[in-house]
C-alpha cells in the first residue's frame, strides 16, 4: 500500500505544490533509488545479526509514512519515503531467507507466490482507497493511514515473529543437495555470477516497466482520456485482482511443474503487449483488458525468479540473500528511473507515449534472460542429471 500509493497521489502533489511532472515524479522515484543504494551494503552484514530482529528493524523503518501528518513540506515527504524504502531493502531479502528456512525450496515458489499476491492486494487497496481518503480528509491522510498500518504490522512481528533455527547463514543451505555441492562465494564471485546478472537485468526491466505504468497511468487516463482521477485509479485497483491470482497461480504451477524458466519467458512475451493495449485505445474494454493483462503477466514470474537465487548451483543461503539484494538494486534502479523518464518526456514532448513505449521495448529483455537462464527447478536438475 505504501509503495503503490505514489501513483494516485502524484496528480494531487502536482496540484498542491504547483510543481512540474518531472519534480512530482521524484515522489515515485525516491523510494526505489534509496532502496537500490542501500540494498547491497545492508544485506552484506545481515549474517551478523538475527534474521528476525533485522526484519523487525526494517518493518519499523517502513512505517515512516505515519509521520507525514506532521509536515507540509515536499522535501520532508521525500525523506520519509526514503526511510520507508530503506526498511523495504531490509525485509525483502531477509523475508526470502526466513521463508526458505521455514519451508525449504520445494515449497518456496508457493510461499513466494502468496507473498506476491499480498503485495498485489496492497497495490489494489492503495489505488482504490488513496483518492477517496485524500478527498475525505487531506492529501496527507493516505500516507499516514498506510504508514500506521505498517507500524501495526511491525509491532505484531516484534511480538510474534519467531526464529526457526540458530545456525549461521554462512553455513546454511536450503536444498536437499549434498553439502559439498554448496559453497560460500566471495562477494566478487556473486556480483559477477552470470546467473545473478541475468536475474538482476530481468527484474530491472520488469519493475521499471511496471512502475512506469503504475505511476503515470492514472494521470494519463485523467489528462488524455478524460477519465475522472478516482475512476482512473480504480481501473488499476480492479486490475490488480488479476495480479493477486497470477502470483498464487505462478507459485503453484512452478512448484508442480518443478520449473522456473517458462514463467519468465511467458511474462517476457506478454507484458509489453499488454502495456500497448492499455495505452493505445481510448475504449473501456481495451483499457480494462490491457491493464488487467499487465497486472497478470507482470507478477506471474515473480515467485519463480525469487526462488531461483536459492537454487543457483554453488550458492549457499547467505549468497542467495546477496543475489536477491542485487535483484533489488537493479529492480529499484528501474523503478527509480522509469517515473522520472516518463515525466521528463511528457514535459519535453507533450506526450506520454514516448516514455511508455521506451519501457515496453525494454521489457523484452526479460524474455531474453528467460531464454538464456538455465532451469534451476527440480525438474530441470533431474533432466540434467539423467543426460
């Protein structure tokens, strides 16, 4: 909810502060930029502290938006959003490691799918409620409400989050493979690992494309298609229901098939096509279809791609956490750049299409990476061992 609320709130920030779209785009971009900057340094030292304690710290940082009620300064809002992002940088890789400890690799795609479905549920709630809350109270109210909910979740984790086991991450493995097949790689070996680079590029282009649309589609429909702002946000909110189902379905199918690659390839093919449908036709059927398909194919591969780092040959759990952090860095650089680039191109050209089409084209890198990556799922490992 905190993350996705930026899209609906950008038009209100433009009106409240009288700023350009380029400047307002920073509200959507400051979070991914902050996350990209701190993800690797923070997660390199995670092993020195308990997973659950570090997760709690991240959760409390994520609730920084609860302080928005005390300020009317745009700069302070950006600072609070940056603090929220630092908390996110902690909990996403650590959350992946915690679920790997509790459930193991065999069930990890399903658990990741459930997690992603809740992320899409939060996105849907934010798009559906941000404008009504702002209209009823003030433009700051949604930021405060979502931050307060996050604070309640952080307190709940502090009381009820439990450790599964006490072994150090350096010696932890999360697959049934023989221990000698897993090793702790140096940071340089992880950063230059071909699989890790392909995963990072995949998340970079996918998240960049998704954030470009999530941040600017409400404003695009409002200004270009003359759809009321609340209705424009509701269109995206409704479409996110498809993303919830796709996240869970992707996790279930990936687990049952024992494969990860097909989901990257399918998402790589259809994400860009869905985006084109969403922006080219001022027709309710086309708009709902394009946005719904975008919401489905965007997250379909996420449960698989978040599982792959824990299955890469020669990678331990601690090394897998670093790979996830790399993916966060790349993905959030994409998140950071996309709203700013689209907003800048709108200011320069007077049209949203150059920015949207740029990220549609880049999204096909996900398809290429899906083709080049090896199959790390159980079915793929079995096939390789039988050759």
